[in-house]
C-alpha cells in the first residue's frame, strides 16, 4: 500500500507542476524584421556554400541540392512574405524546365538572390507617415474688396 501512495503523490506533484508552468515553455517568436534578417543571413550562408561547390569543386549536383534544400526549408517560414514565396515557386518551376544540373543549380542560385533582394527591399521600406493633422481653416476674407463696416443701430426719435 505504501508504494501506491508514493506513486499517487508523485503523480499529483507532476500534474501540479505542469498545470502551473506551461506558459513558460512557449517559445517567443522574433519580430518580423529580425526574422527576415535571419533568413537573409541564412540564405547568404547557403549561397556561399553552394557557390563553393559550384565554382571551386565543380560539384553541380551538390550545389543544386544545397540550394534546393534551403529553398524548400525557407519557403513555409516566409508565409508573411507571399512575394518571396512566389519567387521561390518560380525558381523551382524554371529549374524544372532545365535538363543540365549545372543550369538547374544556377537557376536556383538566381532564385535565392531574388529572395534575398526582396527581403532586403521589404526591410528597408519605411512605413508611410501619417498625414499631417489639418488645422481648422479660418473664414476667408474677400481679397481686394474693402469690407463694409457693420450697420449702425438706429435709435427711434
């Protein structure tokens, strides 16, 4: 009987601990600007790795697969940037039309550079300023014409 009581107490402690602290385990997402910069930097690293494979080692299939894997991975993370997703989709469609792996790798390289440029341009755009607050207009006075004095009160005689 003692083992059952210890086990029941352990379960109560575990459930009580989980009931108190689930919010602390939730990840904090970065803001959009920080996230976009992280994607830009990651794609630069992918570009450099693929460029080394393509240019120095002449490993065209390797470069293609590095670019392909990066674009597949990054695409769903850019749901807040549909233009960038469209660039990725277009890059894949254009690469599928090619038969030579060297050419396919180059087409995906162009897609990566296009996504990076799109994200940089989006990040550098400034939010439009709020329109200036208009002051109430003063009543307009006719220009060039003299203003007549107000009429005088006439007293009865």
